[in-house]
C-alpha cells in the first residue's frame, strides 16, 4: 500500500563559497534533483560517514534517514 511520507523541515540560512554552490547546482541539474534535496543528501551522507559514531546527531541521523541513496560521480 502506498503511504505518503511527510518529512518535517526547518528553514536555515547558510553562506557557502560561490564555487561550491556552482558545483552543487551543476550536479543537481545533472541528477534531476533540487539543490535543497542534493544538499540534504550530501549532509546526511557526510554525517553518516563520520568516524565518531557515538555522537547523538550521528545516531539520530542513522535511525531516521535510510530511505534513499544516490551515487554522484563528477568527471
């Protein structure tokens, strides 16, 4: 059965280097996802890969976000 999932979101503002934003924009376009979606996935991936698996933020991330993974390769 199909179940609609709603992820609770919060709005935050971050300053990022121009070259990083440009790279993210290109990858998001190539993968057909929004910048927001890409940045969220990048952050989740980075947190999941952190060596310190004892941190509270990492433990919460591992429990909540195991829904979708995409592989991004840049030439």
